[in-house]
């Protein structure tokens, strides 16, 4: 994986780079081996507009209850960017996973977005969400399945100044026989005789 791909600024204008070579100022992505300590399985996704992929507000959980009048219209996520009403399948979920990893030196919390998370989950966020609808403990089980997993992980500093966590640029499972979470869960629920 080439981390430069994710850094549009330096690609479009290489002259912005300082002429004097600086010592490691922590702006370069770093690659290290780590172990998964835990993931925050209570909040694995966010919702985006399927057209422009801008983040949408979470749909109100009581949308389906208040269908008596037009009062539900306020709870339908609406993309302000392209003026698209996302109620008609115009939205999709992407992974956004907070994960604690242990490196040689310390435990850090990192944030993993869709591209990297798919490597570990083995499916799209929408597919996982659908699976979790019929398997209520799927998210917690996913956390259990990933705990202790050894990963070669590339981290970058957040580009957004408000972001607090190092961002996972790429992830590579080190264990021989690693299988994505969705495969593990399907086997697990099959073995339990669940639906
Ligand atoms: Zn949009």
C-alpha cells in the first residue's frame, strides 16, 4: 500500500514540502506491529450520502413509529451537499471503528475508516449491519473475534485538526489462518445452531 495515495496535498503541490530535511516530526505515516486490545463495538458505522459520501445525520430511531402525519419528515436524513433526500435508499453506511492497539511501548486508541476496516471485517458496513440485525450480538462478537489479533498497521496523523486519534491508513493481519470477522461470525452462529 502506498500512503501517498491518501495525501492529496503533497501530491498536487510537492513544492509545499520543506526544503530543509527535518528530523522525524511525526507527520509521516508510521508502520508498526501491534495487537488488538479492544474495539468500540457500540459504534461501528456512520451514515453517508451515497452520491457524494458526505456524512449524514443519524436517522432518528423513532422514524417508523411516528408515521401518523408529516411529523416524520424532520427525521429523514437530508444531504445538504447535493440536496438529495436520502430516505429513498440514497444513504449507505461506512465503517468507522475506534480500536485500542498495543504496540511495543504503549496502548493507543486509533480510528479506522472503511477501507481498512473492510480488511478485518471482510464485508461492507451495510452487509455487517444487515447481519447484525438478525444476530443481535454480532458487534460484540466481532470485538471478541478481533481481540488479540496481531496486525501490521500503518498510522498517520489526522489531517483534520479536530481529530484526536491516529488514523489507520492500512492494516495487514499477521496471523497465519486469519479470517475476516464476518467469516468467523458465520461459523460461530452456525455452530450454535442459530438462524
Ligand atoms: Zn450528497
